[in-house]
């Protein structure tokens, strides 16, 4: 594509899961998202990976970004009073000559754009002391502290906070971000990726996708025009929206509806991408009652605007569109692999021989599940 051509729908997403739990390195997902290079503009790229920390699978893995050393010091003081830190270390990255060598020609015509001015990137593997969970669950304790760090410690940002997973993101094209973070050296059974084309929110390191909380991760193409309503709905439940982008609400809504309210995943998606009233009126009576109750109870969680979303979590991967499919998504299967992407070509680039390829209906989820042995 020529440099003066642009994709009007912007952004690119890609995801893949091996439902048997076989772990594979990040080269495939980088290659897939690189094919959609022209859907982004270099102001955001990122990945989520599940199964990457088997040696620390029982600890919460906090991927942190710090604007300056004072923020890091303040955050570590905060952590010391609230967690048992098992290990902390700098995030491995490639820079300078190593970056140039790895990107040169590796992803066809793409790659090789230097990643400049990264924040301090650090990771912490932490346990929650039993004394801290007398009245709240571990997960609720983590959510509370993530909100506190993001809202109260100037220059500190939690990129991800789940177990045996992590987010790797920043300002740059996604293929360059993947090489920068050495994702070819990690292995995971679920990978998701995003190339960003910021429209009405700033392009900054914390604002790149995916957006994560606990084991939830969201990559999203489109725009959440209901952001204000969703934000007001979430805030009374203790969520603090500090990341300056509309996509943040999706991760928190899944946490609220599935973890806190214990809704089945399919029902949570019906709340976020609910059918229109005219379609509900045509449903069989029992289904109509359920759909009506969801819209009445969870009206503030309804997502409006054009979007396609891939959700990663510790038990699988889910993709779905808005109610009238204003953003593209293609899905495919090959043996025990499930693929999702903005374009079919991004799947065939890494898996040319597919058993099935389809475009899901508007508002209808495509669900990949890990085998029970993996979970």
C-alpha cells in the first residue's frame, strides 16, 4: 500500500489460541499483525500473552511503566507495604544495534522503526499476604491496588496484573514493539495483538492496547462512543478510569459483570453488545424475557459505537463485534488452533491451510476455550 493511502476504519487486531494448551513463541502473532501495518500509524502497538510465566504461575505478574525513577521508588514503597515481592527485574528489551539486526527484513517490508523514549519498564512477581485477604478476595485486593497506583502515584502505570500472563505494549508499530520486547523468546498458548491508529485519544505508552486488569486483556478496533455513560456506570463500583482512552471501559466491564456479578460469559457479551429492541421483540418468549432483563439491569454497560474486540483471559479467548458490525473481524480454525483478525490475510499469512474460515455475525461471540487440563 502506498504511503498516502489510509485505512478509514483504522487499527488492527489479531489473536490466536491453541485450545490444547500448546505454547508457541510470539513470532507468528508479530507476523500476523505486521501484515496489517497500514491500518496503524506507529502511535501504538501491543500484545498480551498467556502461559508465559510457568515458573511464577502462582504469583501476580505486574508489568509496570514508570515515567521517572522517583515514580519507581514511590511505587516500590507502596508495594512493600501491601505485597510479598518474590522477584522484580527490568523487562528484557532489544535496543540499538540488536534491534536493527532483528528487525531488518524479518517481517517483509515492515519493521525496523526505532522504539524511542521508552519509560522505565519493570516487572514484579508478587504474592498477596494472607493477612490482607481477611475480608476481600485476592482478586478484589489486586483490583483495588491497581486502581490506587494508576490514580495516585504520579508517573506510574500498571500495564498488566494477572497470573501467568502479561502485556507488552508501547508507542510504535506493533511489529517493532514485538521485537523490542523480545516476544520471539516467549512462549504462550494465547496471543493477542493490536496496531493502533489513535483518533480521539492520545498515543502514549500506557494508552496502547491491550488494556488489562487481572487476567482480562482487551484489544479493540473502533470507537466506544458510550464511554461517558460506561465510565459513570463503572465508577461507583470502585473503578478509576485514568488511562485517557475509551477502550479501558471494556476490560473493567468484563471484570465487573463476570468476576463480580458472576454472569456467564455469553450473557456478559449480551449486556455489552445487546440486541436491538426490535430484535428482542421477535425472540421466543423465554429468550425475550432474558434479553429484556439484561438490557434493563445493565443498560449502563451497553457499548455503543463501531467496534471489534478480542478478549483474552485465563480460560480462553473471545471475539465479538458491535451490534451492526461496523468493524471487520474474520475467524478461522485449523486443528486445535482458533484465529481471529481484522483481515483474513493476517490469518493466512501464518496459517495458509485452514479447516474453516468465517465472518461472525454482529454481536455474536466466537469463543475459544482452553482444555480443562490446562486450566
